[in-house]
C-alpha cells in the first residue's frame, strides 16, 4: 500500500513578504515611541509649569515676569506662540478679551499686548460657552471662518489650543497655544498639562488680585485715617483758636463740647468740673442734640451725694451701658438719658497732674463702642479741656496772689501814712487843749472837739480799710473771732454801734471759704458806714442743717434804686456777689428806702455722714 506524503510549502524569502510580517511590530514600536514622546513633553511641560509658577509667585509684580513664564510653557509645549488674554468689561458694558502678555518664537509674528478683540457671546457661543464652563477648545483657524474675529490665536497659526483661566470660580480669560508650522493634534495628556499650567497662572493672577485688593483697601483706610486725623486736627485747632480769642472758661468749654459731640456723633455731652475744695461737682457746659443748652438735670451736686467720683478711678475713657444702671448717682441724669433714648455713655476723666478735676460725659443712642481713632480724639479733646481748666485756675491763683500783694501794699501805706497822720492830728489836738487851760466862753473847745471826732472817725475808717485789706485775718483765730473784731473796730462811739451775734461749730467752712465770707462782711459793713449812715449794724453768723448763713443788717437810709444800679456805681455789691459765687454760695441783697439794707450770704455745707 502506498503511503501519500504531504507536501510542505517552502517559506517565501521575498522582501515584501518580510515587511508584511514585521508591520504590526513596527506599528507598535511607533505608537510606543509617540507615547513616550508625549509623556516626555508632558513631564517637560509640568516641570516648566512648576518653574513658571514659582517665578510668578515670587515676583512682586506677576505681569512683569509673565512673558518669561509664557516662554517656558511655549517651549515645553513645542509651540510657536503663547498668549495670555484677560476678560474685561468696557464703559458701555461691552465685553473684550485683551491680550496682556505673549511670547513668540523667532520668526513668528504676534498680536502685541493690549490688542482688543470683541467677545460676542452670541456669535461665539460654540467657543465661549465651552471656555466659560472651564473646558479647553482645540481649533484650526483655517477651518473656523468666524474665529479670526475674536480669537487670541495668531494670524499664521495652523492649529491652536485655547485653555480657560478660572480665578476664584469665575472665568477670567484664556491662554492660547499656537503651532504655526503644521496642523497637529494635541493629545489629552498634553492638554491636561496645559490646563494645569493655566491653573497655576490663574492662581498667580488670583494672588495678584488679592494683593491689589489689599493694597487698595490699605490705601483707602490710610486715606480715611488721614481724613479723620484732618478732622480731628481741625477740631483741635478750632478749639485752640477759640481759646485764644475767648479766654472765658465756660465759653471755651461749650465750643469744645459742641465740636466733640459733632465729631463723635454723640447725642448729648456735658463737661463736669470738681471745685477746688473738692466739695461739689458743677456742670459748666452741656450740649444736647447739637445745641448748647442748660442741663435739664441738677447742675451742681455735692461730692458726698453722688458716686460719679468712683467711676473715674481710671485715667482712660470708660464705656457704660445705661440700661445696666439703676442709679447713676446724679439727680435727674438717668431720667434724662432714658427719656432721650440714650443707650450708652462714655466718661473721660480730666486729670491735671495727679488730681482728677472733672470729666467729659458723652451719651449715644447706640451701644457700639467707639473705635480706637475716635477714642484718641476724645482723649485729645479731654487733654485740651484739662489744660484749659488748669491754666484758668493757675491764672486765677496768680491774679489772687497779685491782688493780695497789692492789698498788703495799700494796707501798709494806709497804716503808715493816713492812720499815722490821723494819730498825729489827735495828739496835736490834745496838746492844744492842754495849753488852752479852762478858758470860759470860748468856742475853741467845741471846735476842737468836732475836729477830734472827725479825726477819730478818719482813724477808725483807716483801720477798717487796713483790716479789709489784710488777707489772713480769718486764718488767725477763725471766722467768728475775725467777725467779732470787725464789729468792735467798726463801732464809733456816739455814731454807729456794730455788734456780732451767733456762732458756728469748731469745724466750720474751709479756711478759703472763711476768708471770702470775712471779705464780704467787711465790704457790707464799710458800705453801710459810708453810705447808709446807720445807728446800728448787726453781723450774724449761724450754722443751719444745709448751709452756713452770714447776714449783715443795718438800719440806715436804705437804697432808693435797685441794688444792681448801685453795683454799677462801685458800691462793692458786685464784688460781694462774685466772692459768694466763687465759693459755691449765693449772695442776696434786700433794701428799701428808709428801712435799711440786708446782705445775706448762704454757703452750702457738707452733710454729716
């Protein structure tokens, strides 16, 4: 049996046959090479993005180094042109893409910076909506007829990728990458790297925007601060000008308080001063709703009747919410604030040296605390007020010292001149009477007697004047002793009898107050002896529950006109009232023709604790 053999066909060794067998391997190798090249470009682009990002973030001005950053990205992406365009809105609402920076390779032309392109969303909806939603767009300008009207691509671009820039969640512009030599496909890995680069540039722009916003806010804050300082300086300068032109303390305080309430937008304000003896508080200026008015609450309060002194322990402005107070410690004040709708209150102590001499109180219709610059203005105004009060008191002290020195000089002149002259006259009259003997029926004794009476009256008048001019009589033995001596020395036998009645406890008023009361009594007695021709003058000093009372009563001819008219004629009535007012007292003068005159001084006294 014959066995059949299978024929084996020899493999062809033709070159074309070998190429067909190797084609899949070559394709795979080419694809692998392309992938490797794409990965290398992506890695190179990511590295360039990192370098560009560091360059942008470290630069003081990101736009100045933007061309260098675009160069790094363009070279890494192997493109011929890279452009940055930002979205802007024109004055009429038109929308533009404005090229802010670009890089072009050698031999390639670009648009140039600040080139404007219309961004018509209706016309470019196919691109604009994509970019605004954060998606990149791949175009070939030759295939997009309308793209040239608004595209950021270059005129010679063969293919382009436009990558959007999103800043703080909003579309801010785009970056265009142009290849001007060949149409090419930008694979997804490369586009992803370009989007990362655009994100880094967006972050740098966002940082730049934040820094610009901060700079603008700082400039605005600085401008506002300068304006506030200018207003504060204007208020302080106006106060100084007011002080220079109007030395009166109350007028200056009213002007200063008016400016303080206006600058700080306070509803009401008061300047309260502690008197020099620290026995009572006085409201010397009050402003309410932009007007200088008299306070509707008590204008004077004794220190032991109020607790405001305890609120001024600190030397800085203190803030209070009025609703937390049941009693401020000043009669009528809480009712005034509640009735006016005030919610908060600031108290600024006035400190002169180491002593609190008063405070400025400001009330507001809100609970917001003042900002630091407003507090600084309040402190500056308070320092002005303190300086004014201190200067006024120093001036008054200097004036009083000068007056007392002049009184001492005049008293010494009267004592050494006029009084000694009258004494000499009396001595000569005595000698003349002795030499006359007992001559009868001579008119000379009667004439000499009248001369002697006139001389004695003149001597008594000179002694009273010296007594009135001496400054420390009240301090020597107390007010009661001084008034008794005044009564004794004011008595002229046969003409006027001056007596003292009453008395006070060992404490009595402060020495300074005793001095002023003595001066008032001296003025009243001298006025009565000179002008009223009384037979009796009675000086009374009594101590009552609420005040001390000094009374000088004469039975002379009285005043035919009002006491105010006599005060203008130099009868010393205005002087007595000013002295009483200076120590917190009240001086009343009552007189009727033929029924004598009463001078009554009431000085408030401290209540027993």
